[in-house]
C-alpha cells in the first residue's frame, strides 16, 4: 500500500515507533524493506525499539540498511519492568540507519543520550512524548523535508512535523486512532494554514 503513496528515493527521514513485542517483529522487516526503497541517498531511518528484543530488531534492519547509531532515550519517573528477566529498564533505543553505502550526516551534532520525560499516554496507550521527537526530527531533517511515520498512532510525530515545517505522510490502520491524529494535526495549524491540511497526507 505504501508504494501507492511514496515514490522510491523521495523521503528525507523516517521517524516511527512500531510495537515492540515479538509478535510484531514482522513490522521491523517491513520497515527495513520500505526504508531501503524510499529513503533518499542522504536520508535516515530512526525507529524506537525496546531493549528486550533489540538484538533481533538490529539484525533485521541490518539486512537491508547500514547501522548509524543507537541513540538512548532515558525515562523519568515510572518505567517499565521486564518481568521475565527482573530488569527495571529506564530507557529505550532510537535506532538510526541509512541506506547501504550512504555518507549521510545529521544537520548538526547530536546527543547520543537524551533525557526524555517518559511516554505520553493521553491519546494512545503506546504514545510517545513530543519533546524527544522534536529534538531528533529537528537535527535529522530540515524545513521542507519529507518525514514519514509508518506507525502513526495518535499523531504525535505528525504534530511535531507540522510545527517544525516538515512535510509529512503517516499511516494508521485503526480508524478511531487515525481520527485522533487528524484532529491533533488540524489543531496544530494556525488559521492561515488550515487550507493546506492536505500537505500532511493524513
């Protein structure tokens, strides 16, 4: 379906948050294949990943893309517990990849560890907070660049992109969740911008 909307070699940044559990690992393979198809030569994929299955996620992504860095997002306050291994995690990864052989660089120097404020579950049970997305989208893309989120959820990354003047395409299979995302993005527009909602492709 994505091929219908996104031409090959047209995307500057994929910034996305697939579900982490083992049953959804096929999402990362889809993401890797799609990133290899749509990213520009100097483009980036940044995807959230939980620590429990990270080794498998990285193996999958590495089949199609070149590893760039494992950015660490620290959590404040309450954090998840990996009960099977009795680990209080306190962080997650933002795995960064490029197309094979790419010499891509971010816009500016990037923090390898970012102190986040934890997830934002007001709109979606798997929701991420906007501050972290704002930081990484801002240093891995420029105004007018095209950013894609293949796991849109309630639209946090779409809202951030609108505020940062990025073009944006998002995909969401759950209609009520999609409606929340669209409402949030429309709310992020000023009165003079609301006639250009279609730029978001939501």
